[in-house]
């Protein structure tokens, strides 16, 4: 059946990864994409490219996968966007990484404005990843904005502090300190945020 054929191909591709037969894995996945344009196939190939350091090809496959999506699944979409942002950063193109992160920020803001809190909570791990990348790129305010709702819920006692949120807030704080150490002047909002996070 179709599922058995698909499973067989995926098992072979994984073994190619394991035994470092990357060219064979690339050819196998590219052949599969000729007939099956499912996003999972694009992400598998993007992962192969990412693993061997071909970041531009990885980005290309992730973007093609997003374009080929038949159904709109915001979690899959935003997960791929984070991967694309990471690949841009890995390729040394931080400006493009920030552009992709801004799309995640805009999507999150739209969900909050629409009071789609179930979606916001469902995407929490992705928001934390995006915020961590913002912090890595020395954009602490943008990082904090992505998790501000989570922080507010903790402050109001609606939920407890969880380790991933704590880790993200530490990364935001470190980003502010790193900016200071580089001799950069902090904006008033950054000073205020530093005070809040250290308090």
C-alpha cells in the first residue's frame, strides 16, 4: 500500500543520513517530491540540507513546503518560519532572519488581537524559540514582546512560571547586557525591561 511504500522510503532516507550517504538521501527525497508535494517531504529534505550546512537550499525547501501546504495549519507554518529564520542566521543573513521573525510576531499579534488565545497557547513553544532567536540577534524588546502575554499571565497568578519561559527571559536579559557590554546605549524601554527582569 501507499503507507508501506512511504514508510519504506522514509526508513531508507533515515539510513542514508545515518551512514552519511547524503547524496543518495537528497536524490531519494527529490524523486519523492516529484510525485508527493506534502510539506513533510519538503521539511525532510530541508533538514538534510541543513544538516550538511547547505542553508540556502534548506531555506528554499522550507519555503517551497510552505507554498505547497494544502491546509492551513498555523503550528506547522510557524514552526517552518522559525526554522527558516534559524537557517538565515546560520547562513550569516541576520537581516533576513529578523524579517521572518517579524512575520511570526505579526501573526502572534493578530491572534492576540482576535482573542484567539487557544492558538497563542498552542504556539507557545514556537514563540519561545522565536523570542530566543530575537535575543540572540540582540533584539531584546522584540523577544520580550513575543512572550509578554505569558509573563503577564504569570504575574497575575493565572499560571505558573515554566522553565522554557524562564530560559527565554534569561536570554532576553543576557541580550540587553550584551548590548551594554558592546558599548551600545540602551533605549529607555530596554533599561526598564532590564530593571523588570532583574527585580
